[in-house]
């Protein structure tokens, strides 16, 4: 496993990290989740990402139980807030930031977070209020650093312009061979301001493993076949056009001695500003496959071959790639 510095922070995160969206505490039984988590540590993963909304606290509670007794300095722990935990508990107001970080710390069984992230931008709260509250939780020692997920470039710039507040060190956008929107504006503004990317869905919710075949039902043990984990799958991810395109990527990966998943993870990690690719796993074998992508360098010839397959369909994918707001 290789490690990269996360933005301007002193955090060095594993190139492959472990996420818990739709899985731990929800779609994957605790026994399998436990095996994945401990195997991930054995494989060199040191960055664990979660959010209060995942299973309405269930993912955090699972992690808190399983991390108990492990040397706190041996792993980097990140969580997020924004989405509604109750009818009234939502958003990025100062009240919510103070309330939700305390609740997350209790569930996670820790005194501090390495990274506390705004899960989305909150247009109903003044940005200054949000940044001042985040600054306070850092200065109180409850979080070491702050970040955001799926903010627009202008929102990032506005936060950076506020004086006397903590600065963001991380951005968590969706990014994959099939979803390249952050390349246009978000990554450039982050590169210029010491903000690193920890990207989510680098395997397009498993589509870039190649296991979903056009015209065929989803494998019984896949995320798409699970009632609890498939709600976020968009129609274009399931479309035959997308799945046929993905199948044409397989020979490129095979020619490199890689699985399609490994090539897809190496593709997002080709960007110096990407510190880590967040992966989900329901078996230790999936952890091993993902970890093997760390340190893989793709040649320019390979990158061009990937683009030759994918770029012609990107404009049709999710309606010319508008920003998508999901519950991730």
C-alpha cells in the first residue's frame, strides 16, 4: 500500500480507503463487515470514511464497536454531516455542527475525528456561520481537519475567502472513468488551494468491476440485487449502453494483467490531487482486489485506449454529466 498526503494537512492516507455507504450497519451483515474492516487494516488501509446519515447512525455505531481497543493513532477516521437525521436535525448551521459532531463522536467511540466533512453545501445557512462553527470544533480538539463533499468551485472559493477560519484540506467528489465532472473546475481550484481529493464511487457503484452484463439480471450477491443497497443506482448506470461500454474496457485491463476494478482505481489515482479512492467491500477478497491497485501506473497509451472506449458515450451518461445530488 502506498500513502499520499491529504492536501495541506499532515494526514497521510492510504491510496485505497474503506467506505461504509450502504454497506456497514445496513446492507452487509456485521460478521462480513467485521471481516472486511479488519482485513483492510491488515492490507495497509489506514483511512476509514463514514457519515452520520449512513443507516441513520448505524455505520458509525458499527465502526465505533469494531474500532474499540485499536490504537487510535494507527488509523485516520472521517465522518460527515448535512443530510437529515431527524425531521429538524439537518444542514450546516452552527447548532447542527455542534450537535452532530458530538453525536458522531459518541457513536464512533472516539474523542476526536481526523476529518470532519460537510456532506453537501447548505444554501439555507450563511457560509460564515458554517465556517466559524467548523473552526470552533477544530480549536476545541474535536476534529483535526475539515473537508466537504460535492461542493461547486464557486462555493469552495467563497469558503476560502473568509478570513480567520480553518481552511478545508479535503474534497470528496464522485469521480470515475464514467463520471469526470470534477476535472473541469473542482480539482483545479482545489489544487491551487491545498485541498486534496478523496473520491467516492470510483467503481461507479460496482459497474466498473464488469460484473454487470448488458441484458442480464444483476448477480444475486451484488449491490444492485440488494434491496437495501440498490436504491441509489441510476438508470444510466444500469443501461445496456453503459454496460456494453464497460465490457469493452475489460480487454484493456486484461492486457495489463489487471482486473477491470484495479484498472479503474488506478485511473482515478493517476491524478496527483487524488489522495485516496474510497471503496466499499462486502468480502475480504474484494478488499484484496482493490488494494492491489495501489501503486499501479497507467501509461499514456492505456489512458488513450480507455478514452477511446468511454469518451464517445460520456455525453449521454447522466444527461451530459450535470451535477448529481444523491444521498451518498
